[in-house]
C-alpha cells in the first residue's frame, strides 16, 4: 500500500483556485521533489498535507496510510506521522526549544499510547540529534526560534524532524535563505533520515538543494497542475530550460 | 480555523470548579451600615478602645465620601451602582473561631478547604508553607503557629493580633494605607472583620512560606479583610494569598486592604493568585474585587516585591504599590492579569520614589480574551529628593480573538533630573501562524494556546514560589479555555 495517495485534489484560497487537480502517489522509502515557479501552488500543497485549515478543498481526496487525511486535524495528522518543515518558522517567546520539542514528542507518544519521556530520558537522544545538525545545546534553552538567524531556524526545523521521526516529512522550501554551508548541514541531516519506511517530499524552487538531497522522483508543478514527472534528471533539465519551456513543451505533447 | 475555534469553545463549557457552597451555620449582622453596626462588629471581636475609635473615624470619613458620591469613577470599568446598605458586613461560621487545635474546627470547614486543595492538617501541607484560612469574615485556622513562634515570627489572624499584640497593631495599622486613603479603603477600615497579621523580628529569615487562603461562602455578604505585614530590620518573609468564592448570580463585593512595612534591610515578597468567581459566560455574577494594596519600604536597603496572577473576579480594581522611602530601597511589581468572557480588570502599580538611589521594576502582562477588557494603569513618581532613582517598566498585552480590549495608561511624574526611566510596551495577538505551528508538531489546539500564553507570562511566573508557579500555570490554562472565537 502506498503511504500517500492524492487523487484529483482541487484547492481554493480566498475563492481563487490554486490547485487544479493534483494526482500523486508516494511510497515509503521514496524521496519526491516538487518543483515549480512562484505561485504555482507548491506551498499550498504542502500546507494542505499538513492540514492547515484556512484552505478550502473543493474536490478530491487524500489517503494517508489508508486513512482520510482531509478529515484529520493538524495535530492528529502530526501524531499520525506527518511533519512539515516550515518555510517561515514562527517564534514562541518564553518557551524554550528543548521544552517545546519534548512537549511535542510527548504529545505524539501519548497519541500512540507510548509512555511520555521525562527530561532525563529525553536529553541523551536530544543531544545526539543536536550533533547531527551541528547545533549548540545553548540554543535549546533559548525561546523557540527567537533571535535565531534564518539558517538557525531552518536547521531547527530539521532538528525537530530528527527528534519527532515522522513517516512523511514535507520540507517546504527549506533551502531558501541558506548559505552553502548551512545547506550542506541541512541536507546531511535530511539524508541521515532517509529510510525504507519514511517518505520525504522536498518542495523547492531550485535544483541546488537536489544536488545534496537526491530525489527518486521529480514533479514539476505549474499553475496548479503537475505538468511533468520524472527522475532526478528532470531537475537538471529544468535548471537548463526553465519552467516556461518545460511547461510549453508539455502542453504541446498533452494539450490541457 | 473553524475546528480550532470549536475545540476551544467546547472546553469553555467547563465550569468554575471552586463554585460550590458550604452548608454551615453562620452568624451574621443584619444588612446595612451605620455606627451601630460598627460598634457591634467591634464588640463581637472584643476589641480594645483604639480599634473602635479608628473604625468610627473611618466610617465617618467613608460616610462623607459616600454622601459626596466620591466612589472612584476614573477606572476603565463599568458596573451598576452598589447599594452599600444591601450588604451584610459580618458573617462568621457559628462555632467559635478561637481554636486550641484543628480538631476543634468544624469538620464541614475542614472538608471545604480539602475540596479547595488546601488541607489544613499540618502534616498534609506542602513542606515549608504555613497557612491562615479566612472563611467569610473570620480566620478559621492558622497552621504551624508554634513552630514559627519559636523563632519569634508572629503569624496569626488579625483578630488574634489585636488581642495579643495590640501594641504592634496600634503602631502600624493605617500607616501605609490610612483610613482616608480612598473610598474602598475607608469602607474596609470601618468594617474589616479579619485577615492575616505577620511580624518578622529583627534579623530573622522566615523559614516557611506564609500563606493565607481567602474564601467567600455566605451570600449577600461582602468580604473585607485586612492584612498587615511588618518585616523588622534585616528580616525576610515570603507571603502568598489565594482566593475563591462560590458561583452566585449576584455580584459580591470584596474590598480588602493590605499594608506592608519593610524596615532597614528588610525584604517582603508578596504573591497573589487571585481566582475569585469571575461571573458566567454572559457576565452575570462574579466578585467585585476592589482592593488597596501598598507597601512601604521605610528603611534603607529595604525591598518589597509584589507578584500577582489575577484570573478571577468580574471586576478587578487593584494597584499594589510601593512607597520607596528608605535610601537604596527597591520596589518590584510583576503582574499577570487575564480577562475572559465579560471580565474587566483595571490594574497596575504605583512606584513612589522618595529616597535616594531607589529602584523600581514593573513587569505587567495583560491577556484579554472573549469580551474581556484589560487595562494597565501605572504611576511612576520621582520626588525631588530621590536623586539617582531608576525605574524600568515593561507592559505587554496579548489579545486572543477580536472582541476583547487592551488599554494602557502609564503615568510618569519626575521631579528630579537625575532620574532614569525606561518604558517598554507591546501589544500582540495570538496568531493563526503560531497556533498552526504548534499543532503541526502534535500539540492540541488548547495546549497550543496555553503554551503561547504561558510563554508570554514567563517573566512573571519566574517570580512565584515554585509550587505556586505550577498552580498559576494550570489556573491560567483553565481560565483561558474557550477563549478563541
């Protein structure tokens, strides 16, 4: 059974149709990249998968692990193993990173009927993950994302992913605003998380990130539709030709 | 978004869990206020002449204020006029409150405090906390009294202090909040029936947290308690008060006075977790909490620190203040005030700098939800002689939903050019972005709201004694339920 199955998904935001019929199937162990120009609907797709409620799904369905994802609240989707690394992580003043992350992990464990971890159980595992992302433990006593640089925020997202160990991770433009060193650290963190029972969706503008996180499949999203799907070589072709050319080529082959 | 609102709204249905009434025989004076009632209260309490005289002076002053319609109207609160003749000014559980031991206490009262989570049996108490329990108008039990007496600390009900330590009461009563101070303080001075009294002798660091638990039980009564804390030279005391009341449709008046006096090098830390019945979702019923609290840093290097977590009451009108008279004295005010449903709060502090190099810090966190109206009102006054005075004020408001209001009225009066003043203020709204972020990590909507609010209040919670900080966080979460909509 596939992990995620999206069928004919149509989504409106403020009465404006953003996604115009998406079909996508993702199996455990696969890494899919969704590429597309600004405004193509990439982030909308990511947010709908994470169950953000301000989007109006007008038709279609999403099966996650065989369950109706569209019927889930964001916290239930999270507890079922869906994780999104945010493009713009928010700040939560007064709540430390470590406390926040342990609360989140315990909420998920509780949902699954597992014992909650106290600070002593949590710490050794947490320290290991910090090393993976090359992050300073001191940062973890600071408030969530408060005063973090852009790069630190993105690394913090991947750290959270490493701790929460999702079944389906969605990286929403995690590469934006990262310098080359930070990009490498983030990519290493993500690659370390690749496993036969985890799927990852990498949403990005640029091919650059895909040099480090090599996807199994690439999908090109233009104007609310997936116009082409292929292997990692499609990303390189895109880089060369640009979205406009790929889109018009596609139209010639299969008129919309 | 809509699920967000619904989950939280569902939880709003959860009721005020301290709203029960204890069925106990009470003794009360007839409704109404006149000199006879005051003489009766004083006689019931077997008070010495100076007390009766003071009460009568206070009453006459209050009566003149009432005649002149001088009830304060400047606060940002709205309520129907109070009929002061329709309140009973004295209500006490019938059994004689002067107890030799807790075994003599009415078992119904013991059960009440047990239900409130305040067991009065000493072995069941938090280690390190002594409790004075005030039920309606009188103190019903004080724990750990003997243990404290060994080191000279007096911790007892106000009535007992009047009997056993009249010289201390006479010396300090009304020296910080005179009976002429304001309308409600005058009313309190005329009719107050009990409260707590603390005296910490020279050089003693009080080893226990002292705590008073106030409970209004009887209907159509007011609660007027008075607390007096004196920290003699070089001493230290930490004091905490908590309060609850039953659910009733009519408003009940609570007009308390608290006076703190810190002599040379003494330190008083006063914490409040106020959870009077706030009224129902439509704003019916609830306590009018009109309270005057003031501390005087009389001696050099003395320090008074107020920490309050205000989640209850239909209306809160309260400005715990510091008079910084001694050179190098320090005043602090840390406040969390939450208004949900139709609650109104007008609260803040006054820092009066008189001595040289006096310092004050004000940190106020106001949270408004539902139709709540939350006002911060603060005064920092630097007198002519207060050379080198410093004040730091931080005043933050958090809005939940779009029907509530946050207001800020900071007043600053500086008469000495060496003063250094800092004022920071912010207003923010719990955003959908923040909520979604936390929920995407697996936290339930209501836990997410509560986490954001607790983070917002952290600076203040840090000032509370450990056990109470945990309580305050829980209380805040419960009071917030149903707040997004």
